[in-house]
């Protein structure tokens, strides 16, 4: 039997995306990325002020990441159906409200619940950014817009750590760690007011029917995988975490079966299997694994090394990562030019440059007599250079394979891979680092974690050689 997908074509050509509209979309995207990393430097203060256990602190990070990841594809589908501008504005408003709830949290578990809600708000907001870029731009304008999105995605993570350190150290009005959440509120209000007029609307011509069973199974499979990986080590791998890991592949199989049946019978699957059968889509998903797992694992481990290993304060720890941003942003903006010259081989070179930067960091950590921010800067500059190209080019490769009619589902899938891999990076590379610290010490454990990331970048370089040389807009 031939597999057919529900055709979803744009109802009408959306209005062109203006510079102000693009800025507003990128501001929304930066909010969701910043908040994944901004808590890293605030966790010691949260632990002391709310008397939170280590497992609860991990839930502050994991609750946001898991809710974000499991709802992203649904967020893309809702944008296809009800309009991407509407869902973007709803998401921004919800993000502002949940950020306020985080900042006013009276206890640790209130904060965990508010972070889960904040992750859900991000899942409403972010797919609309990529979906709108895909639906309202073409050619070089799309290439530049996606390059900017890649730059924002990367720099927002670095900015989150640096801004978090500055806000915690400043202790504005005695708010301490709460300022890292409260700062989002005025930014969300500004994005909401401007977005009403500046962001063009786009949607699918025929609204897709809901896929309740598919949504539940997808959320269950990702939760069963990500929750024990992020919480299992901190809680001593209790029985529930093992059972969830066993259930994850079974739930994934059930999700695939339900989605395949829905597509064969003319239904509206949450994630059409035919989308995953596109070779370019599959390749882009695989490329995301070493990029995002390595990035989040590095940022998590580096924050611990700086604060607990070297005794840096929150501000100094945040400022130390700035050199990565100094090269990451211009590297992202050069991606359209690099693609015209080298095609997908730009990803190969970026992975190698990033790997060299990590090797320089390893040499610095092992043999530098003083691990000052200045001593760490050369390696971080190289890391930012390679990473800037990787992030922007990943999204360009992913979006180039997605038909405009599936912009919401495709952008939601690309963002789900990103967020899931960010959570996996903390759960795998971060957990490896923490488990090695008691046996090897902080420096050697960090070097081992960097070695894992270097291996991943070599794999990325090899995978990129198998991509078609040309990248479409």
C-alpha cells in the first residue's frame, strides 16, 4: 500500500518578514535558549536559599528541558493549525508569566513546577520562529535569517551563563538568584507588544486534526528517556528510573506504529513518518547529536569547574565564557558565504576547528600554572569559531529538507532534536564528569569529558563528508 501524507499547503502567501519582525522572532528565540543555561551559575544560591537537595536542583534544570523537548513538535503543529504568529505571542506571554512565577518561588518544588511550565511556554514559542522564517523568506534572505537564528541560538547559551553570573553577583534589590528569572518579564512584554504588529502570520491551508494518542505517546517516550537520564544519577538510580528507561524504546515503537497507521489511513499524525524518510531530514537529525550534546555537556561541566574547582564567583565564571561569543557570532554570520564556497564541507572544517579549540583547552587545563580567564581564552575563541558555523549550518541543512507545507512540523522536529540533545548532554557528558570527579579530581575529570566531546566532533566531521555538497536555500 502506498503511504500518503496529508497535504498542507499555505493558504495564501504570508506578508514578507521585515527587519523588525525578524528581530522580534530572534528575541523570542533567545529567551528560550538563555533560560536553559542561565540557572547554571545560580544553582549554588538556589540551593542555599531554598534548602534544595542536589536531586531537586537537577530537577530545576531537567524539568524545563524535558517539558520543552516533549512539547516542541506539538507546538509546531499548533502553529500550523492556529497560526504561527498567534502561537508565538501566546508563548511569549506564557513565558513572561512563568518567569515571574519562577522569580517569586517560595520553595524549591514551586520553582521546579514553574520551570516545567516555563519549558512548556518555550515549546509553544520556539517552533513558530523557525516555521515563520521558513514560510516568509526565500533564497539569500532565508539564508541570512537562518544564519542569524543559529548565531542567536549559540550566543544565547553563552549570554545566559554570563548574564546569570552578573545578575546573581549584582543582587539587585536583594533579589539574588531570582533576578535571573525576573529579567525575562520586561523582555517578554516588549516582544509581545512589538510582535503584534511586526510578526507576519502564516499557517496551513487545511488545519490538521488533533493527534491525541500520538502526542501522549511521543511525550511519554521522551519523558521516559530524558527524566531518568537527568535524575537517575542524583537519586542513586532507583527502580522507577530503570523502569522508565526500559519503557522508553517500547513507547517509541508504539508512537511510530500509531503515526504510521495514521498516515496510511489519511489521518493527521503529529510527526509524519514520511518526513523522517527524507534522507536530508535524517542526516540533519544525526548531525545535531554531537553538536548539541557536546555544547550543553561542556557548558555544564565548565560552570562547575570554574565555580567549585577554581573558586570563581558567579560574575567571574560568567565573564570567562565571553571569548566564545566573540567568535561565535561573526562565524555564524559568515555561514552563507562559507556555504557558497565550500557547501556542506564548511561543517567538516568547523568540527575540526572546534576540536582543535578543545585540545588547546586540554593542554591549558593540564599544564597551565594559572587557570585565569586570559589563559583559557585562546581555546574558547577557537571553540566559538567552530561552534558558530555548526549551529547556523545545522538549521540551514535541516530546514532546506522540509517542504514549506510542513514548516511547523519540520521546525518543531529540528528544535526537539536540539533540546533533547541539550538535555542528553547534561545527563551523559555532565554525569560522566561528575562521576569521575571523586576518583580523578576536578581537572582530570574535565579533561576526560573534553575528550568525549572531541571524539564526537571527529564523528561530526566524518558524517558531514557524507552530505551532498550543495545546500539549498
